[in-house]
C-alpha cells in the first residue's frame, strides 16, 4: 500500500549547508520551563536505540493509535545562545536522548552533556566541554550503564556518574594523528564501551575501539581500512570509521556500520579499488576485536554513501540475522554468523546507476561528466532503521546530486530534498507500504505499539499507522528537527535542534517532552 502526505513545500536549504551536511554547535546556558501532563518517573529508554538489539521498538510505551491525538506538551528545556557554525543548518541537538533512573541524558554538538528530570525537565547536572564536532553533524550522544554515563568529544572519551555528573575517568589519548575524530554515540555492555572515530586521514582509516568500562583502558582497536591494495591511490582526505551506535550481539560479537572512503569521482575512475572495509558491516569478536566477518555493500564508493546505520539483531525462520542500511539507499539482511547476504531491498528513489562503483572495480564501466546520481551524499537511509514483529521500518531522503569536475568528492545538489518512510517484510525484504513526505525525515524511525514515528527537518513530529503507513498525527515542533526521538512510558522526548528559517522559536534549540494521558 502507498500513502502520500501533501503539505507545504520543504524548506529551502543552501547547497553549501546541505552538501556539508550542516555542521553546527550550541551554547551551554540552559534554562527550563514546564507545564502539561506529568511523565512517568519509572519509564525508560535505556540504550541509544532503545535496546541492545538496536530495534528502536519502545518497550513499555503507552503511546498508541488510540491516544496519539491527545499528545500534549509536558516540558521544554532550552539551550540559549547562537549556533557556532557558519553553515547554520543542523542546529545543536542531533543525538538520541537516553532515559534511565528518572533522568534524561542528552549531549549537544559542543560535546556538553545534560541530565534532566524526566518528570519536570529541570536540569540536574551539566558536564561542560565546549568542544565542537570537528567533522559532520555528530551525532555525538551518550550511553548509560551501571550508574555511569559514557560519552566522547572529538579527541576524548569519558565516564561520569549518572547521578551527579562527577568524572570517573577521562581518556585524552585514544586517537593519534591521522585517526580522525570521535563523533559516535557509544554503546556500553558487558563491562566494555564501544566507540569509533568517524573517519581517518591516513593509512588504516578510521578506528573502532573497545574500552574497559571501569577504567577507560583500551582493550582493543580495529582499523577500518585495510590496504590500500597494490596500485590503489593512497587515501588523502579521510576514510572509514563509524558514527552510529554499534550492535552488541548475544553471540559475543559487536557489529559496526562503516563509512565511505571519501574519495573523488576522478580517483574512483583512475584507481578503482574495493577499499575494505569501507561501506561495510564489520562483525568483530567483542572481547578481542578480531574480525569474524564482513559484508561490503559498495566497493570503490565515490558517492559518499556509507553503510553507517546502527545494525539491528533479528531472526528469520529461527536464523539469527543482522539488518543493515546506509546512504546507498538499500536495506540488507545478513546471516549473523557468517555475514552471507539473505536479501537486499532498494528504498527511496534510485536512478539506475547503483552498480557503477562495482563496475569500475571490474573495469566494465565508463563514466562521463557531468554525472548526476541518486541517492546523493545526503540521501538514501541517512538515519537509523527500526524493527518489530515481522517488519522493518526505514526513513529515506530523496535528493539527487551532480559531479561536474573529476576532483569533486560530494558533487552539488541537483534538486530539492524530499523523503519517504517505508515498511519492509522482515523475511523477504518486500516493500509493504511507502509513504511520501515533503521534507527530509532526519529523526530516524521509532516504533511505539501500532505507530511509527519520525521527525521532519522542517520541525514536525509525524506518526504513521504501522499497518498501513497512513499518517495519523502531526505535531508542530518549536524548532527544526534533526535528531532521533526517545519514547519512555507515556512520554515522547524530541530534540528540536534548530535554528532554521521556519522555526517558531528561532535561535532556541530545545529538548521537548510530550505526553499522553
């Protein structure tokens, strides 16, 4: 079934802001204001993606089709000040809130961490770093486990008391020259903290890490670029790494979605190379960091695609699988033990040129400029997917780009961005419904009983009927939205990062809580 939402046109965004995917940061002078129904203090969203399986299915949620129309504002938490970035577009809040022990934890793009009362939105403590993201829009964010908050800044990993914000350990020496910048929302489980650099500018590319949760001591590391192979061009700009929360499996493994090689179209044509393990799912032994398997979705990627989405643990016919996705606009199901592909499904708009990178490695393609391609570098599956029951849910961005010169890495926009939210059959990958939206859906997808939620960049919280894809509720937010939500009990917590031209409260990024009776 296909349903369509018709509303006002999407926001007009500058090519520069979109092409860089909009780096921004915020100030650290928070204030709170409240009103409305009271959230349940015992409710939780304990992990970055709701659970260790990364399903984004809100366990214990009270929000459903029967009451979503009764959503009311409970409180807002404002971060006053101005965005630090000249690109001005992503706002200040792009990480997923974590809710545990009656507190809401959030990190901004200046790497500052806030702990708020779930019931009132009042600030309990703040850990101030004022270290802006060095590349890309974060996502940053924290993990909470065993009474400790774990997080990172561009060059630092840290652990804080969840109750007080007091520092338990800090590591300033994780990364060396050429190993990039930390920007990932980590995962903490089994006495280990998993995190990664978002890219690497030298041999080895980005780096995946496991730290001892109690001390911060590094247990192992894994380079995401192996090679380059003989004859391949040495990477100059950056490559690999990971920037979404990994999957910690019940089988003693950890799986990361790996980014792109960040090479120009001219480089890909002249020096075609698979560049393992870019654009891949990489499954490692959680205790040792030893490679167990990998699946590479796009070899010799020159479109800035990434296979970055947080992997999900699922089961098909009793067989454990890992679900992955990325900016190439595909969802993949892989055998959890071997990495063997079970199915893959294109989502969003595609222009028929999906295999050009592979064909270059096989010397079976000739590419001429100008070269227009879709999905583009801020298209495809840009945010995390979700899974519940027999279905997989995904938000896509439809946005073509054009290469005009061989030295270009990202190309330039060739149209206006829109998007889609789709439902796939878990067993087969078949599309069950597809709903169009007019603005970029940048809030990931989140499941709450018989609903699927996302946020649009124009500042709208949207709820879909899980069975049909019909839009059943829209909530106008006080600012634009560029972050995933958390659902805890009767409460939806939305990072409304702002600012954008259409914001009703421009210049005031906010964390907003809505409740149902």
